[in-house]
């Protein structure tokens, strides 16, 4: 986590000096929704994303994206001396629709894969034993509202289907995650 800020700054500077780039970056607030283990126990902190559009048909732009979301456990069951964090890494592909009459609005659809790392730190327990990974497929839909050719606001909805953890029942409560991301972005 301590390397995240320098890496993002490096990417921002290197991409901003490139000629005719097709990159964009986003900063959002991830809001867990739905009645599941994430929606009932976690609070979103931040989501950062980068997108690269590599095919432009005029109406549809196809690209690749990568997002990282950070959430914290917000439940009275965990003592004050403990913290539980969830880090979501989401690579994927997307298609953004650019309709001639709607220059200010850009809808998009995407698919990808999600890796989630749950980590607990406690002064009472050995934190090496409190590290769990899950992964699964995701689908998403988004809407960008363009303020200019470079700046935009975004509304993004992710549906994630994780594989069940060993020993946990394969129920929607344990495997389905719904995230609503609200934020801003910048195109290069």
C-alpha cells in the first residue's frame, strides 16, 4: 500500500507526456450495496482506476481497465484494537458507446475478474493467520457525464460473483457483491 501513491504519480506523469494517448484515470467512492457479507459489514474508502481504449469504431470504443478498491470492516463485532481491510483488484475489458446526439453522456458495459484480499490486523492475534483471498467474475455497467473533453463524472455499478471459501456455504450472502462507484475522471 505504501507504494501505491508513487506508482500512481509515476503513471500520471508518464501518461500525461505521451502523444495522442487513449488513457483515462478515475477516482471514486465505492459504496457496497445489497444484503451480503460486504454490504452489511464494510464501508468504502476509495477506488482508483485506469482505462486504455485500443479500438475506436466511431460509435463504440473498446478498451482494457484496471481498478483497485479499498474497503474497511465497519462492524461492532471487531474490537477497537483490530482492523479488517478488503482490497479489490479488478482487471477487465469494456465497451463505451459514443452516440452522435449525446456528446455529454457515455454509457459503458464491461466484464472482468475480481481478486479480493481480506486482511485483519490485531494486537491480540497473529496477523499472519488472518489473511484470506477470494476471486471471481464480474460484470459492470457505467455512465460518464462529460464536463469537457477531458473531465467527467462517473457512476459505475459492479456485480461480482466470488467463488465460495472452503467450508463456507455457497450462498448469495457469501459470494455475491454489489458495488456502486461514484467519482470523477480525467482523459489524457
